C-alpha cells in the first residue's frame, strides 16, 4: 500500500489505497476514514504529537501495516469502486484554478463534493451535503473561466459539456453576447445499489417514472437501473442520453451503465425523435430517458409504452401532484379532462357538476417521488393515485427508506378518497426480499416512529404493532377498514388494486366514515344507545349526512333512530341503488352479521322520509308479497315500466322507498331489538330468496318488451334464456296480455319469443 498524494497545510490529507479501496488520512487529527456515505467506520489513530511530517507519516504507516485489511473490505448497501471514483473526481478538480483546487482537496468532505460554482466577479463556491463553503476570498476572473473551459469539450445547444469517460457535467451561463460568465461543475457518480429501493419493481418489468427536485439523485438512480437491467437481468437496454449525463461524455459510455447501449442526441429539441428512433431501429426491451420535459417527449413516451417497451424515465417535479398540474407533463399520468356530472351524482359526491377526471391510462405504471437520498415515496398504481388526486383526496403511496445497515423499511400510506376502502400497513424488508412486520425492539420502534412522523404530513398510517388495539379510520368519505387481531399485511403489489374483496379478511370489519358525522350530531342532542336497545340502529351507507339529518329532524326521528358506523352494530343498512350495486364488501359483511340492506333510488326528501317511516313501521309497505305486484302489471303505464326498468335488483332485501321486501315479510324492520327468536331476524326475512329476484327481473323484462316493442311497433321479441319456473311465470303474464308466444331453444337456452298481436 502506497500513499497516492500528499498535501501539506493546516489540514494535510493523505490518500491510501488499501485492498483496492481508497481511504483518506487526516494528518492533523489522526483519523483514517473512507468517504462519508460508506458504512465503514473511521479508524482513530494514536499518532505521535509532533509537527514533523515524516514522523507522523511513519506512525501512520506502522499503524496501517498492523491493521487487518479485513476492516476495510466491508461492503455496505451502496458499494462503490472508490478508486475509480477518486480518479474521476480528480479530473473534475483539475479543471479548477490552482488556489481553488487546493481548497477543495484540503476540505474534509472532498469525497462528498456535489458541485463547484464559478461565477465571474464572485468568490468560488463548493457545495457539500453539509452546506456551501467559499473556497477563496478572491473573486473568479475571466482567466479562471477560460482555464476551465479550455479543458472541457465544446458546449452544446443546452450549454452543457463534460469530461471524456466521466459522469461529470459542466454547465455554463452566458451573457447577452454569448460569452461565458459562469460555470457549474457538477460531480457525477455511479453508485452501485442506489436503486435497491425499487429493485422488486424493476424486476417486474413495470414502467417507472422518477420524480424529485434537482440534485436529489434521479439520474444516478436510472443509471443504476440501466446497469441492473442490462447486466443482472440480461435485457436489451437503450439509453436516450440527451445531455450525456447518464453515460458520460465522449463516444465510449461510462462503465456505470453496464452493457446498456447509449444513443446521443445532437439537438436537445429533437429528443422525442431519437426516442422513437431507438424503438424502431434497435429492438430494445427497455428504454431509459432522462428529463422528459416537453409535450412532444410525452407523446413519444406514450408511443413507446404502447409498443410494449418498458420505460424508465425522470421528470422534474417534487410530487405526483406537480405532474397533474403541469400542462406539459400531464400526459405522462393519463391527461386531464373536464366531465359534467348529473345532479344526483354531483350531490352524492358533494362536488360541483363540472369535475376533472383522468382521460386515458397513464404512460407509466409506477411513480417514485424521491423525497431525499435513501427515502422514496412509491406509487404502485399511478392510475389510482391520479384518480384520488382529482377526486380531492390524497394519493397515498408507500414510503421506502433504507437504514444504515441496509434494511429497507416500508410504510403504506392510506389513500384518501370518498367511498374508497383502504388499509394501513407498515412493513419492512431487506434488499427487496419478503416483507415482514417491524420488530418491537427499541431500534425498530424508533425507526418506525420516525418514519410515521414523516408520513403524517401526507396521510395517516397505523403501526403494525398497534393495529389491533387502535381504530384506524381511513380519512375518506365512505368506508375504511379496521384491522382485527390477525395483523394481516397487505403486499405492496396489492395496493391500488381497487378490489374490495382482496382487501377484506375474515376478521376485518367495515366502518362507515360518513356516519360518524351524523353520530356526532346525535351525541350533541343527547341521543345515546341505551342498554335496552329500543332504538332502531341504522347504518347509512354513503348517504349525504346533511340530507338524512334534515329529514330526520323534520320527521322528529332523531331520538328514534340511532346512527351507527359499524355493520356489526346495525339492525339495518340504508343505501343508494347505484352504490349498492358494486358494494361487494358491504354485502359480504352484512351477510356475515345477518344485517338486512335496504336501498333508495335517490336522496330526495320524500324518498328518504318514506324509507325511514317504512323501516320504523310507521308507514306500511306499499307492496306485499311479489305475487301482489305481479297482479298489478297490466295496470301500469309504459312510462312507469321504463322508470321501473332503471332499478337494479341484487342480493339485498329490497327498496325501502317502494316498500319492496322478500316473500313473507313486511316492509318495516320491527320488533327491536331483533333477536334470533323474532320473525324479523329469521333467515327468510333477512335475505331475499335469489329465485324470487330472478323472477322479478324476468317479469319486468317481459312487461317492457310488451309495452315498448310488441304492442306499439308490432314486432316480435325474444326474451333472455330463463329457468323453467321463471318461463312459466312469464307465460302467465303474457296470458293476461292475451298475446301469443312460443318457447324456443332447449335446456339452458330455453327462452320465450313474444309474437305481435294480429292486425
């Protein structure tokens, strides 16, 4: 091992090559240390207290010789070829004037140098992770700038240049005459393992978009992604390197991109053309793009994605919301369009009639917000996240943070969107391996509290160690999930699926958030759930609290109905037909706890009033058993039939606004509190028979066909295939209409063809 260079001065430093690693010696304070970002601890040395440089050097040599080299062979999560990095860093430092160069070399954080700023007439400035430092009191002169410019290549149309086969970038500032008046010498590093936070996503083949402020490490991340894809995964990777920042300056790309091929761009304004050319000419499996910033480049990226090529790119913007609000880049997340809602839908959502919605599928599957080095926020479903943003909620996401020992902590943020089912989980993994719960030890608890503390500004999360004891309400307008004692974790790939079935376990329970508002209003009026349970416990599913409260106040029902927020506590559930059609999780939970579900067509005051009075038994049902409704079919007009055809029948009890119930039951929820011994709690009253609902639909279909087509237009109509007993009911209806018909098809294809009346 031999010293690489020696500098004398108040803070003399010596560079040592030990086991193919480069280490630096602080000659004054007696410390041997690697660069700051390495996981190797500095080695404190006992050096003779003498000003003689040779004696201090001999003391260091003796100490290093007696030290096991194994101390310096440790590899952390970010492995670097330190020797090559130091050599490349020296090439950048060599551009600087002698006085500035000496100040940089003697700085204790030289290996962590970010960039050097040289502005004409101002002192030179060096930027380190710890802050900025003036390198000299003397201002920069024209001669200093000319000295630096002479050692780099020509500046391109984007005012950038580089050093051959390095990742450094030298950018210039010009005056109105085109003369260079300032330089920004930015250090480029290839950091192995810097993309380990998203290694699982890279392996999956999903398109990834990296977001972050300038200098946070976006280019470094995609450079490492390109190396991983080309070397480790053996995929055909082509890099569109407009500024030569990914692969470095010169015709031969830097080793940091691995086996990936690099296409240079002559004119930065033609980057979109080179992007499409890369797909057409070089058969890539992956395209890497740095700094997408124009509409033409967004269109080119969408074209590439539609051809089945994996995209990895960067864009300037701190958060996903920045892309949504940026007209030039909004196409990357699907584009935004204005949609006009109907009156009922706008009132249900609580928004104005004109809203913004996503126009198309996003170009990228995953978006990564680089909050800081080693801490990223990942949106595993960009489409779902954008929809949440446009709905006025929080996009959620997953925070991933790397600890000093290489462990990757993951915490899932709850997405905030009205009517959305969410979960809160906190998990951890090691280098993208299987996810497991955070340990309850002091160290893990401290890490988790720090992580959750940074998450609270975006959305609420719940700790996996306390999820069974706390009620983690999702801040949404619909339903949230309270996790039970099972501590089930949600895999990162499941987030944003939008599937309620996959998010609910056997021991999880639905909690209605919008009902909490009504519950608080009732509590203010002194209405509590008495021990006798004499009040009707009603769970309003996604109903407007203001509309329901207004009706309850007008009918003086505030002290007769107890609003609850849990399905397990409810005696009945009241909701809208359109929402109940897709509420699979609610219906499954209601079936589990034996709670009947009633529906209304709209939130009009008369409809809600009739529904509440029917549920309480104050107003009897307008219809009894289904056979009584069939007898009145011939008396209804075509307009009434068309209105009835818009109603949807599913596996719920009935419609409270029409008094519809199953066979053998009344329209009211009576005999409170219900018990297994009461008729209201019996299975026949709790769930409508499936066959009766199919028969009801079939009769509606036949009636509509007769009233709207067969009679007015004198045209024959074939009905849908039905079961034999349902066909017999349709035949009885057609007999009352005195129409001819015939049964066509066999088995499951048997159906009725209605013939028009004779002229």
